[in-house]
C-alpha cells in the first residue's frame, strides 16, 4: 500500500454514508463527507437495527448500544385492528440465536453518534454533490461549493433519488411506486407509555406500527394504499379517520401526535436492480444502490452492511487497487441486497391487501405459519451478513450498460 494517505469523498451524510466514512477512517483513510443539508438535524423518525446491522457495526469497532440505551422490548409481533395477535415473537430466543436483540433508536441519535466518531473536519454541510467526472481515472467531484479533485475513491450515498445513479445509469428505469404512502413521527417519552408493546397492525390496505425507542420515546408509523402525491390537508384528522377505532393504545397515541412533526413520504423502491454497484473509483451504497420499501426493516441495515463490506475490502487497498476492491464489493453485495429488495416488495403487497376475502386468507396464513418457517425467514436476513475473503471475484454484469 502507498505511504501517501488515501482520500475518499462520500456524497451524503445519511446512515450509510457516515458508516462508510467511519469504516474507512478507522482503516487509515482521510474522508470528506459532503452533505447537502446546512447542518445536523433532529428531524426524522426511528430506525430498528436488526442483529445483522449490529454485527456489521461490530466489524468496524462501533458499538451504538453504549450511546443508545436499552434494547427492544421482550416481545413483538403482528396484530389485527381489533387487537388480536396474528403472530408474536419473544425476542429472547432470536437474541440468543443471532447474537443479540434488535435495537430501536431515533435516526438522529445514530447519525450523531457516527458523526462524533469522525474527525471534526470530516463533514462539510451545505455542500451538495451534483456529479462525478472521470470516475475511471482521477475523479473530480462537482459540488455547488466548488470542485473536489484528487480523490482515490468516491462513495455515492446520495439517497433514493441519487443524482450519481442517474448520471452513470441513465437508461435505468429508476424508481417504482409501491402504491402506498407512509406517515412517521416520534412521541416524547412519558411514564404512561412505559411498557408499550412493539407491534405492527395490518388492516385492509392500511398498517400501523408502534416501536418503543431505546431512549423512552415512541416511534409511530402508518401506511395506506393511496395514489402517489396524496397529501391530506389535516394530518391528524386523516390518521384518526383511518386508525382511530383500532385497538389500544393506537387511539391514545394518535391523540398525542404533533401534526407539524409528522413526516409523510410515498413509498418507492428501485424498479430493477443495478447491474453493479461500482464504476471505476465510484461506488454506490444504501438507497442509492438498492432502494427498498421498509416492509422488512432492512433498508438502513443493508446500508450499514454495504459500508462494512466496503471498509473491509478497501482496508489494505492502495490507490491503484481501488477499482478491483470496488468490483469485489459489487460481487459481494448485489445478489443479497436485490433478494431483500424483492422480498420487501412482496411482503408489502401481502400486507397491503384490501379485499376482505384476501385479507381473511392472509391473516389465517400468518396465524398458521409454523415457527420453523418464521425462524428460517429471520435467519436469511440476520445470518446473511458476511465479510468477503478478498478481491478475487468480479460481479456478473461488470461492464454492462443499461
């Protein structure tokens, strides 16, 4: 490896971008993170870090549990609007099998902890990356604040609407609307909310989720089958109309929401997989590489996995070895992330069923699913993260163009 310090530019200071920056920093890289937002923000909602994400964090020596607080409650599951459980899982058994329970926390708390582990000068706020030229040679990163050149590596962690994905895959079909919108908010901690169960409730074309966070706050989310762009004039009235008669504690939780703090986003995933996650010295990760619907809770987790694998493969790579390392990254990540993207889409379609007969059959099937089948499904997600051995493989489709 060259004695000259390697330099990576990361486009985006989301969870994936910050994790990648930290992984590289701990392997001796100098990192520059360009973030379009003017500064850190507390706006956002919750994230559940599944055991696979926590193991990926462990590979880069980052322990979020020290800053986050207590893990998830002892049980979680699926319910019907009348409150009956469709399935319920004691988290002790999965925790023992997969190395620990999931951890639910506010996204801003995770982002703050990652940023705090980086050098203070690493993150440049108010700097949006618009394009990257000469990714095959010596990349030039174009930003609204001027050009950055001399990077050995550029990481596109620029989100679901990634400008860098559009630049390098201009014929890719882009995003696919799931047919649903989602509302998300976080309620302040309250003694009256202590002991609230983690659950997702499935109705007819509507869902409601309740997730206690590690700091005592409660993360709420809801989805509904509506046309893209649907925005109710009165968010509280809309949510009460849809979910106000559902089982406790949903009505009481809705009474506590601050409409101004409710986020709404239509749900999209990538319409088709990218043929690779790299081009020369440029790599994509997270939503920029494999945007998926949140139905398995794996979007952020897969971004963390991406970052850990990138850091591992680039740890000892000199500047001339970066393209080969990124080819190995594509080989390691493309198949797993696309399988999860497809599985999340299928799960969403089942959860969003609206016809009464189809819903009845779905609910019966969930109740009748043997525990061993559920265990296998969890194992595919939670045991699927591995660090590749090296850079001796090249992904199928390298060199292909849309």
